[in-house]
């Protein structure tokens, strides 16, 4: 199986256990539990890169990204990602390769949902819908939105299409499912797998595959802040010669 590697500096901003992370939400503050950024118990063979922790007082390489999120939303630097080029099926019933067709040389934002979820998934979908509206014609051109089902056995392409339509999913927002074994492998490679789908975290994985820059952000952060983060990554993408 062909695998593609997306690399970065390997540093990450860890959450502080026992404290609440705070995200600015327009006129108020939205308290975010530390568990929203907790590492999943299983990483599917992902190797942690010890010795790359930021030294005390060192410059934060993602300070500008945090500024894009109003300086208040915690983001987490993701270590090395090896993203398999697995076959997945879109909401339109088309089989595509996850990495080469959806991610390679692109700026992407991914969330993780399932259609029978009645808790965090509808707000995640609504947030992507608002993000899509804010980005406008840049969705599909400069940025791709991807929703990955964590329940591929239940989530057929038809179910994903109906779910996406609830939130106005248009061109450039791709919802994917596939075989259980391959989707599990994909989720583990993205470090978001949980054995119980009800335990999945409301995170958005934002990445620039051209530079290997990957971070996690809170999936329910204000869409305007997520849009600013993606615009910042898009500018970096172009500066590094990204073409997609």
C-alpha cells in the first residue's frame, strides 16, 4: 500500500491538564475542556518524536496561527503524519484516493463525524457550513473541507450526502466513508481514532500538505477564526510554491 508522509517540525503546544481552554466566541467566552485536545489512546503505529518539545522561552512557531484564532483558542501542533493513500468513497458515490486526490499539495480542514450522532456532530457540520460560506469561492480552489465518517459501517454515501445537505455542503466540501478496516487505518494515521465512536473529540485537523504543517484546532471555534487560520495557511502554501 502506497503511503505518503507529511512532515513538520515535530513540536506541539500541549494542553494544560486540569484547566479549561478558552475560545473567544463573539460576545462571550466558550469554555473548552482539555479532553477536546487529548491525544487518542491509539495512534496506529504513529511514532512520537521525543526530544522535540519546545524549550522554555523558545519562540512558538505557531504564534501567528494562534493570533488568527484571536489569541485565545488553544491549538496543538501535530507530530509527523504518515497519511495512507487509501481508497475512500465520497458522498457522491465516487471512489477516490484519500491522500493523492483530496490532500496532496493542498490546504485542508478535516472534521470527524457520524450521521447518527446527536451531540457534537451537528454543531461540527453547522460550523463547516458557516466556514464554507465565509470562504466562498476559495472552497475547492484554495481550501478543501473534508468530513470523515468515524462510523463507515452505517454511513453510506447516501447517508453522508443527506447529512451534508443539512448544512449546505457544496463543491469543495467532501464527505468520505469506506471499508471499516481502511477507515480505521486512516483515522489512526490522523491520530483521531477512538474505539468508541461516541468518544471522538470535536477537533478540526488543519493542514498544509505542501509544507507538512499540521495542527489541531477546536472544531467549534468561531467560523471566522477558523477561516482566518485557513487563510493564513493558504498564504504560506502559495509562498512555498503550492499549486492546488
